[in-house]
């Protein structure tokens, strides 16, 4: 962790002091990681490492646990703003996921983040987060795409709580018997630079879930910077909230009984984040466009200038509001003045009246927008919401939604894009442009429930794309070269329709690391035969590490080209692919997960495979050329003996010579298993 490949000479020079530092860590992995995080920030000089070795933190006696010395050393090495941010992490519940955006918002609200070069505070807060991760004071959760979702080790959390002492507190009012009188039922974060005896001094407040009403005295908390009412039963927010001119963050996520925001919200002139995801709002108050400091709106509810034209996904209650929305709620036009927006999610876009209204949002002119979610309501009448069909929509609505999305073109700076519930027949032209100049900085793309599009856009031309997830593309039956690049070029390779394929790029999906397909019930064929003619030198998916196929029952096979091109693939997971019979020939694969594949018969030729997980693949008869497998996991609800492909019969050589771990689940591990002698 400390040394780069080119610094091996320094490693040799520093090995003596380095080994003494290792000895002080007493073999504890957490200590080794955190001290390593300190050393990576130091110059590669003997004197610098000696300072680390001689730090009094190793033997500091006023710690609650003797193992905390190396951790305390890591804390002392932090710059002052990061020390404050580290102690604030003690407020997150034990073993909970910590989201980077929540951390950033909290640090900004509590005044820990300052900008030295006029850069956005969010950029500085993101930098703090990354440094805590690099120093191993936060542990990224492997289930998430990037390092912006982490956990905190119990020892580190205890250290943060110990350092914070009375400066940070989390708890309910019954635990505050020895503390000052603070509003009841508040989970509070308070700092000694503000008077605890005054209710006006609260900086951050969060109501517990049982609360349903707020007093109008909320408006008296004029110093409040962050108000989090998420996941509560709150039904109404008082108009007095408009008095909170210092409020930076208003979090109302999943407030399932909240149908309207008070007009006072539009007077929160310093508001930076408005999060209303999951709240069944009828709309946002007219005047949201005045909040020029807004950096993030999550859950912006679209409303057409002429009311909601489309009935898609509406409840009876929503239908009652037709024709009145333009009088009460803002439209996309108010987004135009919010030029500081970095993150916006828009819902109920089926309500937008026409392309002119969508164009008025001026998304393409927002120079800081890095995250965008565009969502339409899925049909409530659908028995399977993952498979919206053409007969759920009027042709007029299908045409209009295509025009609306055409005008919601994001700026080139966009990094994260999700499209959910789009019901146009074709993706907007800005997704199928004939060059790599569209969205050149896009890192992650989620295409969710775009059920009427029969062809995927040429996403292989995105130069920075690292993560791609496609779910609910129920009209797609075949994926071919058009998925990689735009049709209409000049080389000899051709697509299924006979059109020539443009192969002007030397690499397609050059940085894609994770690719997933989910709930695509009609997808039958995946083929990339274009490269077999004269494009063997073209690189295809060279960085792909994880491939997941889930709920694609008609898919017959993987493309043969994976063998030639996908040389970095480590994990392959295939679930409910009931038409797939063979899976083979992936030389780099180390983990293979096969679940509920009813027709699968053969698995072969994975020379470096280490972990094999098989669940409910009853037709699987042959597993061969997998000599490096160390762990096999079986989970079968019906089987009462080991499968033939595992135990073999009359063979002199074991099928799995490297196997040293076998995990059995459900019936297969019962006490009377006849195969116990074989095990």
C-alpha cells in the first residue's frame, strides 16, 4: 500500500524501520492498515518514518482499549478539518452503511468544510471522504460500485466516540437527564462553540420515526443548518420553516404521508440540498427557482403546464388533481435558474406537457451537473412492473415522452446517469450520436425498465464508462454489434440487418469493469461476430471484471468473443438463464456463480477458477477442466446426495485436485447423507 512499483529501492532502504513499525502493530490487520495509511502520506525518508515510530501515540494511556494506540496515531496525523470529520462519524449507528453524500452533507452543515480556492464545498468534502478511505479509517463496502459507501470498524468508531466526548451526542431525550433542555424527541448533534442552553443553537436535527406533526415553533430554530425528517410519519411541515434562512439541508426521504411542501420552502435562500425521494408529493411549490444555492434536488416532481396529460401510473387521488397543478406547483422551467445544480433526480416525467417545457429546464447548460436521474412512473396496472408493454400507453403519450427526453440532454460533464421507466420506442438521439463526444465523462449508466426500446444504444463508444446495468429491457430480443458501436460505417463487418458497422475505434468499452443484465425475458441472442472478420486487433471489454446475467430465461449462450477479448473477467454470475446449456472457455475467471439454471448441462475450461457456487441446476452433468477450484458451494433444496459431476465414478484421479473447502446447504447436508464417506 505504501510503495509504488517504481519505489522498490526506497522499500529496501526503509525496511529496518518499517519492520519495527510492523512489530508495534502487534499483528493486528486493522492497525497495519491504518498505520500504512499514515506512511503513504509521508516522504520516503528514514527520518520521516522514525518520527512515526517514536510517536507517543503508540503508548497513549488515556484510551479505552490498549489496541487503540496505532489507531490514535492515525487520528493524530489527520489535518484539523479531517479530525473533526472523523469524530463526527461516531454518530453513525454501529455496523451501518455510511454514504459519502450523507457524510459530505453533515460535514458542510457542521462547518467543517471550507473552500480555499472557490471550489465547491462538495468537492472539498468529497476529498475528505476519499482521504479517510485511503487512510483506511473507512472500509469500502464491496457490494457497492465505488468507494462512496463504507462502514466503520468498531474499534475506530469507539475511538471516535472517545475523542468526541461530550462534543458529539446521539440519543433520545430520555438520555439527556444531565444535559440542557433541548426539544423533545430530537436526535441531536451539538458542538460547544454554540450555547447548549438555547434551542436556537441547534445545528443538526433529526426527528424520530414516530413523529407525525411539527410545531410552528420550528421556525424559531433560526440557526438550524440541517433538518432530517426522513422515514418519519410526518404529514405536514409548518409554513414557519421559511424562517430558517440558515438551513442548508432539508432531508425528507421516504416520508410516505407527506403530500405537499409548504410555500415557505421557497424562502430558504441558503438551501443546498432538498431530498424528497419517496415522498408522495403532488408537486413542488412555485418559486423553487429562487433557491439559487441549490446543489442537489432529489425527487423533483414534474408537472405539466396544462396539468398531467398522461394517466400512466396514476392513482385515483392523483387524477383528482388534474387541471389544477399548474396553479399550485412549479414546472421544469424553474430548473433553468438553478445553475449550481450538481445532482438532480426528476420523477413523473410522463406529466411533462411537451418538448418546449422540457427544453426550458436547460439541463445541457448546467456546468456542474454530474448526476442525473430521469424517471417515469411505471404502469400501476402492470402485473409485472419490470415489463411495461406498448398497450399500456397511448400512441400520443409514447411520441410525447420521446420528444421530452430528446430535450433533456445532459451536459458533457455528467458522470452518473439513470433512466427509469422510459416508454419511448427509441432512445433519444443524444444517446446514439455517431461519435464518442457525447457524455465523455460518464462513469456509470443504469437503464431501468425501458420496456419498449427494441435496440440498445451504442454504449461501447463511451470512453470512461466503468459501470453499466441494464434491467427490464423486455422488448430486446438480440444484442449484436450495434451495442458496441454505431451502424453505418465503412468496414467489411456487418450487423444482422446487413448494414456495415463503423469500426473506427481501437477499443470498445475500454474502462467498463462491471456489466449487468437483469429481467430481460425475451432476450435470446448475444453475438459480436463483427470482430471475427478483420478486427481481431480491436480491443473489446479489456477491463471487464464482473459480468452478471439475472432473469434472462431465453438467452441461449454467451458470445464466443468473450474468450478472445474479455481477459480481465474475474466473476461471472448467471441466474435464471433457463435456455443456456453450456458455459465454457473463460481463462481468467476466478469465481463462477450459477443459480436456478434449469437447462445447464456442462461447465468446462476455467483453468484458474477458485470458487464455484451451484444452486438448483438439476441438469448439470459435466464440470471439467477446472483443476484450480479450491471452494465448491452447493445449495439445493431438493437434492439428497452429492451430484455426479462432483463425486465422479470409478476415476483414478480426483476431479478437483485443489479442492479444500466444500459448503453444503439445505437438504444436501442432512445427517444421513450417503456420501459422507466420499467427503
